[in-house]
C-alpha cells in the first residue's frame, strides 16, 4: 500500500445556481448562493481522505478568512496539511461558479495564493515525501512549480497521475513525466486538436498522446458517456454510471482522487478507473466539490444498492 501526495490548488468556491447562464452584458436571476471549500488540489486530496487514505497536500493559502475556512475543512476531512505554504502577499484562491439547470458549470478562477507556490517550496516540501508513493497533480498552479514536482517525483520513483486541468493551464512539458494522464474531452481537444465525441475519437486521442506526446497511458473522460482507458495501444471502456446530476463541480477531481486511491492499493488502471467512475458519479448527485464527496462506506452501499458488485468497492 502506497501513500498519496497531492500537489495543487486550494480555493474558496462561491457557487450560484440559475436556470440559464446570462449572455454577455445581460442580467438574470439565480436561485441560491453558497460557499464551499474547493480548488483542484484540495478537492482531490479530500477525495482520497474521505476514501480512507492517508494523503499529504502541498499547496498555498493566504492568511485570510477564506484561508482559515479551507484549512478548517481540510483538517475536518483528515487531510494532512503539514506541507502547506502560507503567504501574506496574496489572498486565498477563489472560484466564482455558476451552475445551470442541467447541472453543468462555468467557472471564473482567481488563482491568488496558488500562484505563490514556488519551485523552492516544492524542493523543501519533497524532503518529507515518501519515495515510491503516488503523486497526484493538476494545473492550477505555476507551470515551473508543476515541472519541479513531477521531476522530483520521478527521482523518488513515484507513480505520477497528472490531471491536465484546467485546459487553459495545460503545461505540455510536464506530460512526459506522467505515468498516466486523465483529461476530459475539452482538455483532450486542447492537447491533441481531436474533438472527442465517441469511443473511436477517444482512441485516436490516446494514440496521439502515446505517439506524439510520449504518454503511453491515458484515461480519457467522456463525461456521462463513460471513459476510455488507453494503455500502450490496448484499450478498455469504462461504462457510465447513470445518476441524476445535481452539481458537476469537482466531478473530475473526485475521479482523480479515487483513481489515486486504487492505484495506491496496487489496482490495475482498468479496475482503478471503474472505481473512479463510481465515485465521480456519486459526487455529482450532491452539491459542493468537497462536501459532496462520498466516503468509502457510502461507495460500498451505493454499489450494493445498484448491483455494481462486479466493480472493486473495497480499499484496504
């Protein structure tokens, strides 16, 4: 059993719900506004912790009210925050999220303190990182910081899961250090120029990642249509889990966190991706990127209730 280290962003999410998004220059009325702890790094670390894994989070927050709240939430969810960086120069990151009646979301992210996580911070923090563990990383922090983390991870013989999200922050150079990447359709298009609308197009993208970018393993997420696991030319399709979506914020993060948990337990990518798909499906049925994340006990109960006993439902 390997430990998990997450390097990534920490934000406060301000979430508004409405029937439809306003067009440019328009004003529409919404239904509700709530504040949730978020950020891709914090979401993924929390997903791991709620699934019962020991996880260290490396990230940066400001010394402000938002920072205090996200720290409280992380601690409450049993995430190890001993490797965090605190900054006076910028406020804690913030995401303005709008969710429409289809449960899809748009985000405006203010990186804030996340931009203060530097290469030297990574070098210092990695002194306390266990060799041979799993690194889970995304792209809401500076590109040089990302590169420093994945390079040190390979020196420590860690298994690197790289979630190339958001699409606007993709650092292609970092891909060569990843053991597996987990892009969604938008991120895949950003990286390959291939529009993902079918299993066949996802396979073409997997081939592109392998032959053009040197990434031999990828899990291409197709949203409600499932996911394609590509491994050095071989593929495995992960069937979608039908649920009634309420909030898709954090769905990809829950997938990545669950994947890291299963990989840390020695699972093959196929079964790890199946487990991750179940966790992500459960997450979208509840509001809040972190609040809506399921525990392992809830995942087990969900599988039993929905006849998913063929999937891996237990982590040690």
